């Protein structure tokens, strides 16, 4: 027995020694063995097991050669963690006609003096445009690699998968829409980012009728006159379709919604028998002729597999973006099961069709288990087939101008799988040129850090500008930092500003021509003012630190910008290294930026206490603003702080607030509008939450699930009410 214990003990010592040797070696932890496919602007991101000596950042020790063995002029950069080296491409990019190799020599040393355990080199080829999948075999291999990576991740994280979701959860744009964004003339419009690029919303108006998407129906309401509102028609949806977004184009109503298909046999059995993964969830577009709003007539239906990401409309053209997570685990049952995305278009046939393998492209540096689909429809040509553009990989944030569409994709690059979730990703930006229904890939770039939302991106005079946060605000070892990058029409870097507000993250941004505004936050709210008139040399001209933060920035005029967010309080904690930050009431700020080097918070308004919130905190389409009509209005739920308990909030009000904002006199509450009858209840009532506000002529309308009320502009006296 002692002999066996001795043998077992020696085995454990041997294993421990091997493990210690392995982990103590200075090595590249993400080197490649097989040929890689990359785009011309590829930046190699190499991770080492330890911090690297700065002397090792030597072009004789790490370099790229072409197929003739000639060294290329590449730039080496040491990452903030000092464990990562970036190899930037030549200024003109890599030539798709040539082959290349990356080389790492043994002279590379760690900061502690350890030498690289072995030399490394690998080949790569360059594709000028996104490569295609081409065959069923290639597609199956793509997802099988993902299955292998997930299996490895389960080993590293004790059963927890890396953040791949089998479900389809929703992720939650020329510089400024107009000073009157939120409505121009006598009829308000959806508050959008880019003038001339409409965004889908739950409520739309044509100046005579109001169209409302609500759960399982779309209502069409006669809005004029406001004292005589009535429901003209209701479009009901039975079963599994739920409308969520609307567009209006002349006499056409575009309804976008989610659809779930019922299965009468086990899903797996259907897939095995038919060798096709059934379409379970889709995003559906239904188009109606509403020339007679009392009798809407369906004229077309397009169904795309996947969940809704975003939609835009430019004149008569609608662009819809969805993401689809296929059930790639079915490939373990049979490699022949078809997991391509499916779609139908009633303009051609009611038959379900698959995207051709030759029409599925992939991002070479992305290994994500989903598809991004971009559909383009021409509302003036209802019988013309929908144009589908399909890519492997996800784009959670989207910016669109009239000419181009940009997708921002998180990129963990060449990061070792164990580092994901600890090391922050970067962002791949993919540019698509839009010409009518034709959506063509144009170019790509990688920028350090992650993009917050669509307002972090902008196109101006041919340049693409983006602000990002690199790292995490909670990470004291590698504190976050914030950056501005300016890229030319081919997404080549032109100018940048890096390392702003370390330890903070971006809460909002707004691009206004040559001026850029950015808000970061951790304890206070710094508002940064950038001058980007010279794209090659952007400058920070001003910075203002104030309590609270702005989730959303809206232009008032050339010299004033409105911030909408939350007030905060700093609470000192005994024994704590940092104070505690408490979010308080909703805060409106009017910033004077006439002197860009000295921005000022000219006026503020605080609404309620902790727990007070507005949809405008996360959805810009909840705002109604028109400077000429002196209106800044939004839905809100107001809570007050309890004197007994700092964690207790007391519900006070639910409805909408209407303000007048004047740079000379300040921020003035003009009216409160609610759909709750009588005294306020103890708790909020979701059906009476005002969703949107709009105006037609001199009448303001407040829309909730339960009713619409109309009010006289100026006095805001109620003149009509329509219950549902």
C-alpha cells in the first residue's frame, strides 16, 4: 500500500512540475499553426504569457515578410497591459496578390529577462473583400470550430460557456438631424440621428392620422381635429406575431415585428428528418396600403430569420438588419443539417428560401456563432424582390448615413480564450456602400475599445469618426481609457486622441459637424469638447467637470447643447478606498459651448430623486423637441427619496413633462401630462405610461397603451381624449 501511495505521490509531483514549467515559460499564448485569411488592414495582436521588455520591441525580432522573403515596413506597438504586441500593416495595406508570413525570434525577452521559449512564424493570405462561405462543408466547419472553442471554454471556466447565446436576446447617425430634430414644420417627426435617414418607431404620424404599434395590433387613429379623435381601424395580429416598429412612406405603412413559429413535432426530429433547421423566430415586415386609413390593405410580407437589430428608411428605401443564432449544435446529430438563414418574400413566392452559400460572406477575424442579415426593399416597387446581404458574425451597433452603413463588431482578436471576459475587446468597423437596394461591402478597420451606441459613431465630409472606451472602469490594474478615432473614406486612420479620462467610461457622445462632444463618468461628469475641423489633428479644446452624467446629448443650436441623464451624489465610506456613488434624480443640463475652450453648464433642472427615470435615458426616440415651438418634452416616472431609508423610493408621478429651454432664461417646466385618472396610485401603471409625444399643428398628443390625449400647444390644456 505504501508503494502505491509513493507512486501516486510521484505522479502528482511530476504533473505539478510539468505544469509549473509550462506556466513559468515565457511564450506566445496565441500563435497560429495554419494559414490565416485576413483583410488588407489586418493588425496582428499577439499575447505573451508575461510582460514584455521594451527593448524587445525590435523590428529585427518581430516582423512580416512577403512571399519573396522581403521585410515589410510595419509598425510595432506595445499594449497597455504590456503583454500584448500589435503589428500594424504597411501604410498602403497588405497586397491581396501576395502571400505573407509573421515572424517572432527567440531574442524576445520578458520584463524579468526570460527569453522566448521558441521561435514562431505563420503564413497568411489577404482578401480585398470579404470572403464567401461557398459550400455546405465550409459552413459546417465554421460552426464546428465554434463548438470546439465552447468545449474548451467549459473546461477553463468550470462549465460556463463564453458569452455565446443560443437565444436571441436583443442587444440594445451627417452629423446632426436638425436643430429642430424631433419635428420640423407643423408635423413632428421621429427624433433621429441623421437628417434624411428615418428610424423605425412605435408611433408615427402623417399629419392627419396617428399610427401606433401595440402588443398584438396596430391602431390607426384620426388625430385631427384633436377634440374629435377616433379609431379609424385596427389591424389585429393573431397568435405569434407582435408588431414593434413602424415606418410611413406616402400612402404606405410598414409594420415590423417579431414572429414565433409553432412546432407540432419535436424540433430536433424535424431537423433530422428534413435536414433543415426549422425557422423558429423571424422578423417580419408587413406593408399596407393606407390610402384609406379606415380600410388598410396588406400588399406585401417579407419574413427574415432572426431577431430585430435596427431599421432605417431613406426616401422610399427600407433597410432592415437582423441577427440570427442558428442551432449549430444540430451538426453533432448530422453534418448535413442545413443551418443557413431562411427568408420569404410574398412579392415573389410564399415559399421559404435559403440564402445561397455563395451569398454568405464572413469576417475573417470574427468567429461568432451567428449571422447578420441586411434586407433592402423599395417601397415604390412592391413587386421587386427583396435584396438580401448576409454575413457570418454580429454587428450590435449600427450607424447609417444616406450613402453608407457601418456595423461595429466586438473583436477579441487573437486573444487567448481564457482571457476573454477579463481583457476588454476592441471593435471592428465594417463599412458598406449603399446604392439603392444594393448593399456592398466597402472596407474594414479595427479601433481599440468598444462602442457604446449609434451616437458614438458619425460620418462627416467623407470621414468616419468614432469614440470608444478601452477596458473596464472597475479594473484598477488596467484602468479604462477613452479615445477618438478619425478614419478616411477607406477606413484608414487619419487622426486620433487617446488616453482620456482614465478609470471612466463613455456615457454619451454627439457629433455636430466639426465639433464633437463626449461625456464620461465615474464620480463626476466630464464633458469633453473636441475640435475636429482638421481630421488629421483633432484637439481637445475644453473640459467641464460637474456632478452627474448625461446619457443623451441633443443639439439646441450651434453654441448650446442639452444633456439628459442623472444627477449623482458622492457618499464617503469609512474604510473604503473610494466613495460610493448614488444615482439620484433625472438631470437636464444646458451647456454653453460658444467658447469651446471653456464650456459651461449654464442651467440645470433636477427631477425627483433616486428611482426617477425616463425612456429618454436609453431611447432617443422618446424625445419631442422643437426649438421654434419652445418644446422639450419626454415621458417620465418620478420618485422621491425616503427620509427613513436611503434605499427606499416613494412613487410620486407618472406621465410626461413639457419644458421650454431658453439659453437666456433657463429651463422652465411648462406642463405635466398624465394618463392616470384622479390621485396617483402607490405603484406605476404600465398601461398608462406615456410612450411618445408628438404634435400636429397647434395640438400636442400624448400616446400610451391605454389612451391618447390631445392638448393645446402653449397652454397644454387638454382638448380631447380617446380611450382604447
